């Protein structure tokens, strides 16, 4: 009977492309609320960051973007305390995920005269991941910008929401100041590698990361 068959004969091995696997992951995540999605993505990022599988970190982080875009659609409902506090708690949870990467970004360069990162190989391995971090932050800034209007229209009298929003703005403002320094150092690195023959083969990926960073640092458009 089938019950007594060895596993290799009982199950059919299915093969999926990376795109199909990611689409299935996206579908599975969508079955759960944003809080559970963010918690799951946080655990996945922590587990794979120190492993050879860190190449998929950028794709994993990209799953956060639809969550934030969903928050942008909720803003007109922010006169409902449960909705606004839920979204703000979720937003702060996304900060916790990004902080793990931002701490590395802030310390990429040291204070020496060299324009090179402290660890060039590691930096190059994480460029796509950092680009994804910046793409998320751009959406976070967009949400903050739109919420600033809601503060006057939808959240009047909701001191708990206003206090939490203030902390969110403070986190973003502090992050942007530190990213300005990273941006300047990266511009210096690009200038150095443009004039050097001793540079990584894939160094041109820096330009894409720099563009993503510029999107974060520029004023968001509603």
C-alpha cells in the first residue's frame, strides 16, 4: 500500500523558479494581518542575515513595501483610534527591522583618509539589501508626510496617537541625519572608483543604491 512505500516513492518532488517561490510567499503572507507579516519578516531577516542565504535579504525586505502602501490608504480612517494606533505600532515594528541594517550602514566607513569602506567585500554583498532598505524608507517618509496632514484633520484630541507619531518622526529625522553622512562618503567612494582600475567588477551597482538613497533624502511628494 501507499502507506508502506518509502518516502521517495510516496511524494512527487516539485521544482519552482525563484519568482514562483516568491509569488507563493507573497500570497501566503497576505493571509495574515500586517502585524504577523512584519513579525515573520523580522525573524526571517535575523536568521538569514549571517548566512550565505543573505542574497535573498533584499527580496525579503521588499515584502514590507506593500504593507506600508496599505497604511497610506488607511490615513483617511485615522479618526478611528484602533486603526491609527495599529498602523503606528506596525510602522514602529518596521523600524526595528531596518535598524539592524541601518546600524551597519552608519558604520560602513571609518574616519580615516581612505574613501574605501572598512570591509569592501561585505559592503558589496549588501548593496542590494541597502537599496531595499532605502526603498522602504522612502515609503515611510511618504506615509509620514501624509500623516502630518492627518494630525490636523483626523487625529485631533488623540494624544496617544500624536505622541506615537512624534516618536516616529524623531526616528526618521535621526536616521536621515546619519544617512546624509553615508551619502557623502558614498559619493566620495564613487568618485574614487571612477578614477581607479582597482575596483570590484560589480561596483556600478553603487549607482543604483545611490539613487535609492537620494529618493529617501529628497522631500517626498504626496
